[in-house]
């Protein structure tokens, strides 16, 4: 009785240990993009996180749509790794120096667009899976960085075949500094060169010399002024121009004085100068011209008075005749 009881406990303990060991095997890293040597050098890393080794003989790896990818044949140590490498005619050794499991991958290998990976034991039980048929969550086909498990997430980092995974992705952009960051901004030092003043040269404006014009100074002869009550013509003014020239600056202005009487037959040329003699002669000429003008005014007044008296007498004579009748 004791024998059967011991046998039963041994089998039960074996099943428990086997189940624990199987549960510890996980898909740990996937080089779905190949390596820098060849895109066909794909590999899958399995990891045993348990404290006992486990035989993976006849365990199988499946890809999308339950297509058999690879059949395992070796054991994996406790806390160890098992690398499953794809071999082709052009890429016979995916990872040189590591010879765990190697052979052709069924279904044409792994697609760069994504795959479902499922690990099953000999009884067909699913031990682990990575369902990414819609697209790989990590890895880079250009840099050949692999897809590695970090906790419950997947990151992109430099491949670590048969070695611990990276703890952080290598292609994460630097975090943005929040606006509330208290670090003082770095102010660039700008070297300012002094500005050399440019002398301003004012062009000299040439001043034109005064223009000298030789204009003879007229000598005005004024005849004696006589009261003109008769119908005799007004005296004629005679201007005698000497031959001696005088110098007149451009700023001088010649303003002739116009005569307002019609009795002067000829107008003497008037030249404005600053000489006192010329001013006296001009005044005498103006006085001579105003004499007949005043006489004409007196004549007009006398004629008007005579006409007014005549009209009055005519009106009185008319009234007188009317009263006689």
C-alpha cells in the first residue's frame, strides 16, 4: 500500500514540476528582419525563466494560420536561452558561434509585415504566443535591430542572441522638456564687432561768381513844370544815356515806373538803382505827370456844376409857364 502511495506522489510531483517548467518557457527575442549579413538570417530566441531545465523535444513553433515553422529537438537549461536559426543556401549560419537549433523555416520564413508566433508542447498545448500578424510592434528592417521582450512590452534594440535583452529601447526619441522646467536656458554668446563709422563727405557746391552787366546809367532831364490850363501839349521828357557803364549784381531788380497820363508822348526807360539822384528825378517826373491830371479834374467839376445849374433853370422856367397858363 505504501508502495503505491509513494508511486502516486512521485508521479504527481513530476507532473507539477513538468507543468511549472513548461510554463516558464517564453518567446523572448525575434530577428524577423534577418541580420546585416542577410535578410534570410532570421532567428527566434526562447528563454527558460524557471529553476529547472526542460526538454523541448518535439515541441513546435507555428506561424500565422497554424503553419508549421520549426520542430524543436533539444533541451533548455534553467535560466538559459535556446536560439532557433533559419538556414538557407545563401545564409547557412544566421548567428555564427551559436549552434543551438538550426534548419529551414516552413512557409517561407517570417514576413516583414508581421506574423503570429505560437509555441506548443508535444501534447499540442500552447506554452507561449506572440500574435503580431497585423504588424510587428518592434524591430527595424533598416538598422537590423531586433524585437525584444521587456517585461510585458516589446522594444526595439540591438540584437542580444543567447544573452539578456536590453532594458530600454535604443530608438526612443529624447523626452521633451516640459515648459515648467526650472533649468535656466542656455544663452548663446554672440560676439559683436564694433561698427567702424563711415565718414560722410558732403560734396562742395560751387558758388557762381556774380555776373557783371554793363548798363549805362540814364540821365533824366526834367523840363520846368508849368500849369497847363490851355490845350497845349504836355512837355516831352528827354533821357540822356551816358556812355559810362555801371556794374549791377544779379540780385538787383529793375522796376520801371509807369506813367498814368496820356500826355507823355514817349516813355523814358526807367532803371531802378539805389542812387539818390535817380529817386529825385523819378519823383519830379511823377509830379510833372500829375499836374495835367489835377487840371482835368477841376474842368470836370466845373462842367458838372454848370450842367446842374442849367437843368435847374430849365425846370423853374417850365413851372413858371405852366402857372401863367
